[in-house]
């Protein structure tokens, strides 16, 4: 594989992930100011998703720097992080559903 | 090298597992989007659904790459990563736009008191048909009827006198 392409793409990934993390931070702070529980939860979730994305881009960026075996292990870590991202999103959905069902009255979890 | 192949297999399987997690999250967020009423809190869900779906697709492509031993194809995975992240970023931005609407509007300063102009009274009174029916005997309508009767009797008396 061409390491220079990987490096450039990972730098772009890092930039996008950084912007995403910044937005997530704004959401978290705004939700704290407003006192909206649901959006505070969303802010935390987005922040963690952003952390996963940053980790992935860092791993891709470090292709040329580290040996192949360690690099593949890092891929494993990144994929676990993405699984955690999916889990966090599902958890956020579950919590939203539960809270709104309580607020609106009726409905099961 | 069997060790390398084993590692590739492990990575491919973990990528596939994370893809399943991401697809599950995407489906769940879509389900929630359909379940809860449209409002401020449901803004993020369509974006979250799409973003998670694209990231799941990226993971599938990674698992195919590692399991088949093709080597990392950056173009497809990077494009999917960009799209997924960008869509979720748009969702987060939309949430930040909704914050102003959550807070109650600031109280307006009380305006100086001015004398209100009276509204011009309408010349004709609008009488509803139901109220017409409720008119009792002895009201103006009834009186009008008696005046006519009196005029008739006066005319009759005059004619008799002339004769």
C-alpha cells in the first residue's frame, strides 16, 4: 500500500474528527447550560465517537512509523473502539427512548 | 506466514463484529426516530442513522480487505469515513442550532401605557337566527304589529265617518 496516500487521508480524517469533537464539545457545553439531560447525554456520546474517530485516524497515520505486527494490533484496537462507538450510540437511543416514554406517558422500554 | 494470517483473520473478524454493532446502532436510532414524536430531541436521529450506517459499511469493507488479504484499500474506506463523519457533524451542528429554541424567551420590557382608541361601533347589529326565534311577545316586534292594527282601525273609523 502507498503510505503517503494513507498518511494524507489520515491527516484529513484527523481534521474532520477534530472538528467533530469540537462540535460535540459545543453540544455538551450548550446542553449543560440549558440543563437538557438528553442532549448532555448526546454530547457525551458524540465526544466519545469523536475520540474513536481521532484514534482511527492516528492509527492510520502511524503506518510508516511502527512495525507491521504492532500496526495490525492497533487496527484491532481501532475496530474495538468502533464497536464501542456503536454500543454508545445504541445506549443513547435506549436512554432517549426510556426517558421520552416516561415523559410522554405510557409505552414500554 | 501463518502468524500473520491469524492476525489478519482476527482483525477481519473484529472489524465484522464492530460493523454489526454499528449497523445495530443505526437500526436502533432509526427505530427511535420513527417512535418518538417529531421535535427538538429527534433532530439528531436521521443523521445518526446515516452516519452509523456508513461507518458500518466502512467496517464491512475493512473486514473484507483483511479477510481476503487484499491489503488496505484506502479510497473506499476513507470516502465512507468522510461521509459518515460529515453527516454526523451536520447532525451535531443542527443540535447546536436547536439550543436557542429550548430556552424560554427573555421577558419584554413593558410598553408605555397609551389610551386605547375605541373601536368604531358597527351600525347594524348582527342578530343570529337563534336569537330572532327567542323574541318574546310585547317586544318591539310585537308593538310594531299593534301599531299597524291601530292604523287599520283608524282608517276603518274614518271611512265609516265619511260614509
